């Protein structure tokens, strides 16, 4: 089965690569990948996860300079753009409902179960992450996902948000698990 990612996520990577006109991306990507840098990316279209993975590693190497905190920050920043396209993702003042809305919306971003909410309770959640990529790409994508969820909780009103990995597939664990804890919004 060929795994795919929706254009709404794919376009972010393409934009980052396009802004760095000083880089010869052919040293990081295969010819098929390079073709996406010169074509219009359709937000509702489906794109190959293998290309998304290679683009992600190229961005990690060149743009983020292998700094995973930058990748985490990018995940945090992506929320604001995503909310412009999916305003119904946010349930102001209700972090639990916001996370449940993400769970429904996530199904439209990947054609397989890449990110699953395995538990959700007041003030805490556990997220299973498995993009089925190589270790370098999986680690970077997991850091991006961690930042994404931290910021998503913050914009929903959660306070003192803390996120960390309790299991890491790239370090030999069977899957990656993100733990999230927060204080409820003040009313």
C-alpha cells in the first residue's frame, strides 16, 4: 500500500523548499520529488508519503540545521495557519473537545493512521505516532507533532502545557508515544 498525505500538509514542505533558492535540492531529493517544487500543490490532493519524508529530511538538514527544537517550533507555528483553513478545529476553552476534533480532522490528512489519540482525560492525553518512515524522518516528524499538540492545547485555552515522549520508535521502542498534560482554562 502506498501511503499518502493531503496537500494541505504537503504544501508546507514545498513552500519551505521553494523559499531557499540558494540550495541545490537535487542533492537531497530524487527527480520525482523535485517535480513538486515547480507545480501547483492542490490542498485537497493526495501526495506520496515517500516524497514527504525525503522533503522532511532535507528541511531538517538544510533549513533546521538538524536542530529538533526548530522542528518542534515549526510544529507549534503550523497551528495558526491550520486554524485559518480549519477554524472548526478549535473549541475555545475546551482542550478535550479540541483534541477530539483533531482526531476527526486527522483522518483527512493521511490515508492511514499516522497519529492516534490513545487516551484522553481532563488535563492529560496520550498520542501514538507512527508515520512509518526511516528513523531520522520519524524522529523529526514526531518532534513536529509534539510542538503541534502543545500549541493546539494552548490556543484552546489550556494552561501550563507540558509535552514529552514516553516512547520513541527511532530509539528502538515499538512505537512513539507523546504524553501531554495541562491545567484547565481559567474561566
